[in-house]
C-alpha cells in the first residue's frame, strides 16, 4: 500500500451531525491508521469542535436554506458555485479514497465537487424522514447507512447500521462518579442534566431560568447546557445554590455529564437519542416542533410507544419540572426506563459504518484489499 487510507468527512451545522462523524473518524484513525480530513461550513460550530478531537478541517462558503428570512437566500446560488469550486480544490489536493457524508448542507458542494472522478460516497441518514441534502445526494451515494426505516431511501443501496456514538460516551460508565462531579464542582446528589443540544433550546432555557430553583429546593442538583441561544435573566439566585448548580453554553466533557446524570432532559434529535439509548439513561424528551417534517416528534414517539422515555410536548410546558422531580424521586421507574431504552441502543454502529467505508474505499483503491 503506497499510502494510508484517506477519508474526507463532510459534516456540520449541528452536533447531531458533527459528533457521529467524529465517532466514525476516531474509529478509522485508531483501527486503520486512516488519514482524515473534515470539510465544514465557514464560521460554523464544526470549525470549533472538530479540531478539539485532533482532526484537521477545511471550510467552504456554503450556508443553509433560510425558510423564514427568504432574502438571505439570494446569495445561495453564488455560494453554492463557489463552494463546489472550493470543495473540488480540497478533494484534488487531499485525494480521498472515499467520502463520508452526514447530509448537512455542507455535504452538497462536497459530493458535487467530486464530479471529475468516481470517488465512492457513503451517506448516513439518522432520521426516518431524510432532509433536503440527503434527498439530493441519495442518487449519487454508493451506499446509504440508515438508523430508522425510510421508504424514500430504501430504493437505493442501503444498510441498517444504527447511529455512531463517540468512544468517550460509550465508556462514560467507567468514569468514577466522584471525578465527574468534581469536574462540575457539584455535590454527590441525584442530578438532572438539561440539554437542548449544541445549539441550545430557548424552550428549556426559559423554563429553567424561571423555575429551575424548584429542582434545587427538593434537594437535587442541576447541570444546564444552554447552547448559544440567548438565555433569559434567571429569576432566582443561582449563587445561593453554588455547589449544586452548573450552567454553561457548551459541555466539553459530555461523558462526564452523562456519568453524573440520573435523569436527562433533551430534545429528540437522532444523535441525542442514540447516545441515551446506548448508555441507558432515563430521559424526559421534549421534541422540537421547529424542525423539518416534524421528525423529532416521530423519533420520540418511536421510543415513547415502548415506554422507553417520558415524552412531553412543548404545549405541556407545565409538566416538565414536576416530571423531573418525580423521576428523580422514583429510582425504580428510572431503572425501568434505563432497561427499556437500552434495547434501542447499538454499540456496534460506529464499527459497522467504518467497515462499510473501508469496503467502498477498496473498490476505488485496489491496493487496499
């Protein structure tokens, strides 16, 4: 073999795309000594997160389709053209053997930018209803890896793999609880983790800013990842609860947060649900209504129908804090939820996808066989 396997990874926009991509990239690097290059959108969160895991990243100019501020789309054709040229130059320089795409809008110019050659594309879709980027790219994919049944994508070459989960999350149960508590400067008490994902949730932030003290008054403690959403002024004295309350825009060590969390409150993104299922965390899930095709609600319903999560709709706002407290008080119910959600986890998903990527690369580079 003249050189190591080279994999170009296109992922961005949200942590739900970025972290599964990192999971696969880590596996390929550690097991196959592969060279990995990420491609993301200029100025987006992937440019901050990916380097933390030791991977290089190049950027293109593309931005997502704006459904509300339509005037922001006027530059989109120009951005797409420039991004395709940028992607072509990146591909020509890096010379990847395979492209792994997670369907964010940045993937469109990357896959289209390989027009001058036949580099295989492995496309990953996490939801039952594929997004616009995946629908556009599916005909060009060598194989599509799926988490949930998808009538729209099953007509193409596909494999059901589950969703990749990062190695640090998979091994979070091995972390001493005292070490994880010390990281957040918290006491050893039952703990709830509130996370609206990497971008944050205005819905969660408003409720916790108004009523988070009720959890603390009951003797419990709180880890609150706010994301980059604007956080309303907290209407209670957070300093009063020092040692039992942590608030931050982003949690660098999510494995530590999962380790100390007795209950997790989360949105219903496919990546978040996959993590919760794989490590068996009791969860209260509030699907976001502001997503394409209402896919978060469908994701959550698939688990709620099996009593694997507590599902609350946004219009049931008044239920959230009482449900958190009730679940923290009921260890037997937490254990039941933990056992049931584990049935939907797949610890082998990362390896399965990595093996598919290797298989496609071998078709392109025969010296890898």
